[in-house]
């Protein structure tokens, strides 16, 4: 009989939590028990899973007894408070917040890039920032062939990055705008309908970069295992419901052509080329939404670099899937494949 696992989701009622449920069914994750955890106000709610209603429990310090793997997607403060209780109870935590990403003892994993890093966990594995994942999946195969020295990124980040509440605010504010009604935004700091603004994370007064931009730089270096990559990002929130897009310009160690990049990415895992110049059809959030690949197109030589070492491209990826829930489930699948969950699960069954 194949091994099955007891699974918990902290933040089950959020936008990413909903995607976890769908992915467990679609990918047939080998779970024997599912525990849905959320705040006290969600206690008693039900969520559909495998054709049945599953009850939501309140997240407490005692929620992780007999759990093999716990997925956290409820924000950094919740992860910092409750993840240690999950680890002490014997669970492996896959955390979707920024709480542990830059902790040297915590692996920061994108399965298409560094799956072997999961073996070094001490109870917690971190899921990278969504913008970092969406950029890194197509950049890594290029980096392996022709080392990337520098990345300039501009992100176009959807409401999904702010969770279900931000998505609802975009819908409601757009409707109000079209109906010429006043709307008071409460989730995001600026009017969202037909507007865009600098990412709503704190700005470092010394560097001028906000937290989202700093995450992209630091996390890329850690995931790639290359502290010398220079990364500069400008992160912007745009009125798109779901799926982030990014304009990326990279400088490689040696000259590289668009044809070489297309050849590299044509067989890269987790990447799909959408690069049709004749039809002017390139990656768009509408096509990236609801599927797991990072779409890549607009691949062209950077005309500002006469050395021929620089390439510009445009990418789009579903923030709720590859940028969050899918990457976390893939991490768990790697652990299952490598037998890293078997010992704890087997001991509990005895």
C-alpha cells in the first residue's frame, strides 16, 4: 500500500488556501487526512473537497498533532507564531510567507531550480516570493548555460498578490467607477480601478527600494546559490485580477542571442513560450491565469548593450498557482518522492 500523509493548511479560507484544495485533487496528492485551519471567525465554515464539505477549524497551538506536512499561507506573523508549534509536533512546514525565507537554516525552494535543497530542512521549507518565482523559473535555465550577471525587472502585479480581499476591492471599485459612484478603498492604499501604483510594501529610506523589490534581489541570490547576481526591481501594482507580469532585462557572462534563449526555454520545465511576433501575441495575464507554467515572450536583443550579452523579455505567471500554492505543493511532492516524509508518517501509524 502506498504511503499517505496527514495534511494541514493554515490559512485555508484565503485565496491561496482555495488553490491548495484544487491542486490536491487535480494532482492526486497522497493525503489520508486534511485539516483546514483558519482564524476564529472562520471556525465552523465548510469548504468543498473531494465532493464533500470539510469543516474549518480554528488555528491554535495544538492544531498540528499527528500532522505530517503543514502548508502555511496566512501571513508572516501567523507563520512566526504557529510554525514552530507545527515543527515541534513533528510536521514539516512549507511556508508561503516571508517569515523564514532569508533564514540561512531554511531552504528556499523552487523545484525546477533547487529541489535537492529540501533535504537540508530542519522542519521548515520556505516558498519564495511570487515575483521571484515567476522571474526565476525562466531565468534559471539561461543562467545554467550562460551565467547571468545582472537582472533589471519591472513587475506588473495583480490584485491576487494582496489576497482575496484585494481582489474583491478591485472588482467592487471597478464596478463603482463604471457606475460613477464614490468608492472608499480600505484594503490597498490607493484607488485601484483604472489606476496603478508602486507596490504597497514598506520603502527602505536608505536604499529607496520597497520590501517587494528587496525580496526579489535577495531571494534570487539565495535560490541560484550565486551571491554575485545584481538585481534591481521596480514593483508596481496594476488593476489586473490575477497573474503577475514582469519585464526582465538580463546581462549574461557571454554574448547570447534571442534564438539561443528560445532554444533554451523551449525545453525548460515550467516554461511555455508565447512569442508570436507576426500576430503581436505575447504573454498576458488572461492566458497565464489558471495554469501552472510561466509564459515567456518578447524575447529580443537589448539594443542598449552593444556587447550582445543582454536580452529583454516579458513573462507572466499565475501568482496564486506557480507563485504560491502550486510551488508549495511541488515542494511537498519532491519530499514525497525523496521519502523525506515517510519516517514521521510511518512512526505515527504504528
